[in-house]
C-alpha cells in the first residue's frame, strides 16, 4: 500500500515539475518557514525549506507537488515530506477566489525506530486581490493526518498572508500560521516565499 501511495505522489510531483517547463500557467517556488514555540514566539522550534511546483489548467484544475525539509532547532533531528496534490480554483468575482485541494504524501523522520508513513491532506483557501500587484491571502486551512492514527500526524494549520507580484511571472509571499499537533497548539510560523512562473 505504501509503495502504491509513494508511486502516486512521485508521479504527481514529476508531472507538475515537467509541466512547469513547457506549459502556460505553471510555476516553481521556494518557501522558507520559521516555526516558533506555540506559547513563546521568541523561541525557535523548526526551520522548514520547501521546493514546490504546480500547473494551473485553463479550467481551474491545479496539479502540484512539493518537497519539504524540516530541521528541528537545537537538535540533529530532521524530517521530510513529499506531497502531490490536485486542486481547483473558483473565481468568486473579479477580485475574490476560492481554492480547494486534496493530496497524498509520505513523511520521513531521522529516527531508526520511526518508520516512514503515508498521509493525506485537504486544503481550502480564499484570496482577495486588493490591487493589481497585492493579493490578500485571507485565510487558508490545512487538514493533514496519517492513514494510521498511531503515526500521530494529525497536524491542522490556519494561515493568512499577502502575495506581491513583482511582474507578470514572479511573486513573493509572506504568511503567518498557527499549527496544531494531535489537538494541541504546536507552533506559530512565519514564512517567506518566492514563485517563478512560466
């Protein structure tokens, strides 16, 4: 089962990356996130480094993939997530839109006693264009969990932020997010991202 899920995730990631080189409405991006302790924002918890790619079709369908490397502060413990998603964007009016996606992923931990495991992820988001260059990413919600509850990967997230278009193909994004782990607050994160379109 895990091999099948891994194959699906890898196919989605490779398809999204391949399309970025040849199709319109494609992008690749990088995101750096600093997670802080949930009750002490001054104290670091994790650094996350993400590489992502996506292709948006003319009908609003979005195929995407990402790889995320997580480095725990003051520790040699690392984790990785490889994820593939399919989503859909719906324009609500000339300025607002909503997006929803579903995906599958694989999570690895640098721990010989902790095996890798598959997970699923659901996302919804709402965006509002304030100007031609500034978009308010009003809210995004992620629900993510392992297929086996014993993996303890129930990790929802709520985020908000802004995207600034540098030109027709490049944009920077800044976000703040709140994360939970198995029902308890786990971190508050701030992220900065860059996207290059093709």
